[in-house]
C-alpha cells in the first residue's frame, strides 16, 4: 500500500466513524412539553374544524404559567416544531400585577383575558400599530371582536421588561408581544389560523405548574349574574 492509498483509507475510516455522531447531533427529539403541545394543537384543530382556514400552525397561550416565562407557543403541526415567546395577559385577569393570571372574562370593560379558541384575521393598522384581529370561536370568548381583543406589539411584553421587573406588563385583554417577536406572529399566525388560550400550566419538563394563588374566582357583574372565571368551559 502506497502513501496515497494509506491516507485515503484513513480518511474514509475517519469519516465512517464520525458519521453516526454527526447524524445524532442533527436529531432534535421533541420534549415532553412540546409533545403535549402538539397533541393539544391537533385536538383543538379537530374540535374547531373548518372554522379556521389554515391548519398548519397553531398558537397556544398558556396562561397557567407566570408572565416572566415564554408561554406563547407557535406549534407547527406539519413539521412537529414548537417555538415559544412572551405574551401578556389582561389587567383584569391580574389585578395584583404579580404576573399570574387569576381569572378570565368575556365581559366588555373587564380588561381581562378570555379563554378559548380564536381564529386570526388579517393585519390592520390600529391604536397599537399593525395588529391582528381575532374571532372568538367559543362561548367563553365570543365577545372578542366587540371587545377589540387583538394581537399587537408592546414594549411591556419584551424579555428586557422581564429582566427589569420580573414580569411582563399587562394589556387590556389583548395578546401583546414584544415588537420583534410580534413580527413573527404577523407572518406565521395571521390569516385564518387557530389561537388557543387556556391555563395549561406546562413546565419546561412537561410537568404541571401550580400557581401560588387559587385559579378560580367567582365574580358578579352589574346585573347580578355569577360567572366562574378560569374553570374550563365557563366565563
């Protein structure tokens, strides 16, 4: 064997040895949490059916997690990928401003977040710049359009705000994101996709987070009707 053949053989053996390592490094196994999110996204798509026009990407807002966490998930059900971002909840959902959502509301003027499924509409230019209108698809968020519950950008919904204050600021019930993160929403979520909001409380490892305060609060509106906030399927 001459020197050239020896070098070629050595390189070939080295490449063969390194190949499994390179292939393994490219694998990105789905985490337990992301597997749960993919399941939830597909379940909700099946539930709402043709009421949403595009079924490739689903946004899931997990308001069972503190606002300092990246709890807004863009779930790509076609490619099995999940990305997460910050998102604010409403002032009326967190009157103590401690970063935890304590109640939901579908009542105009409550400034609270609403639980349930939404369909995103197209962009429009409004009070907060370019925004995305939302149609509420459930009884728990049916007033989204008249309440002007939308997706928009806000400086109080940035990672820098969390670093300074330990929590995000609060919206008037809208899904507010940092300006750079919201640019992704304009591209990935607008135009007939599903946004699902609930208190799932999923930690990074897939376990369930227990908030420090009770998740159920009974409120009475001005007409005397009682609404139970934060329990599944109610106002």
